């Protein structure tokens, strides 16, 4: 394929222009890369000097006291379980086992066989006693007291209220 001289010159010029543009882009990318590297370095310095102390202070001020309180509560619960609950459970298990051993003893079985079971005696209730009447009287007096307090609270008492128009002339005379 043969190109005219004019086209070859144009292609040469375009190639030079493209090479020049490519070199400018390479320089711009190198500068941007250098700038990004410096910005990353400055961000790291800022994080170490400004952010880390603030984060540490926030942790020490807000998080650590709550973590310590939670650990102390957990230690208290653990101590309570180890010192109070587990010995109680152990003694309950021991008691149940000893009751089982006693129930299996031949002497205890023989003693239980000699005992006669009697019918339980049921006591029939009498009528209302003096305590019942006293409680009823006390309830009536308490209800009357509550009723009187409610009546005193909601009654219309004209003497308790002072109208606004009675106050205004007094304030005008003082001026």
C-alpha cells in the first residue's frame, strides 16, 4: 500500500504528536503517583499524631471503664456461684443421696412398718370471729377517709380562687 507524500507527512506529524502526548501523560502520571505517595505519607503522620491519641483517649474514657465494670460483674457472679451456689448444690445432692441410703436401710424399713397411719383430723371452721368484724370495720373507716379526701380535693371552693381583674388595679396603683 502506497501513501502519498502528504499523507506520510501527516502520519509522521500525528505520530510525533501522539509520542509527545504519551510522554506528557507519563510525566503527569509520575507526578500524580508522587503526589499520592506524599499524601499517603502525610495521612499516616496525621493518623499517628492526631487520630491515634483521640482513639486511645476515647477508648480509655468510654470503653475501658465499661469493660472493667463488666469484668468485675463477671468476677462477682463467678465468686457467688463458686462460693454460694455450688456448695449449696453439693450439699443438696449429698442430702438426697444420704436420704436414699437411709431409705434403703433395713432398720428404717422395719421401723416404718411398725408405724400405724391414722386418719387426719379435720377441724371444721366456725363462723366469722372478732378479727373478721374488726377488719371489716377498719376497711369501712379507711374507705370513708379516702372518700372524704376525694371530696375535699374536688369540691368547689370559691374562696381559694382570686380573679385576675382583682389583681390588676392593685398593680396599677403602685405605679
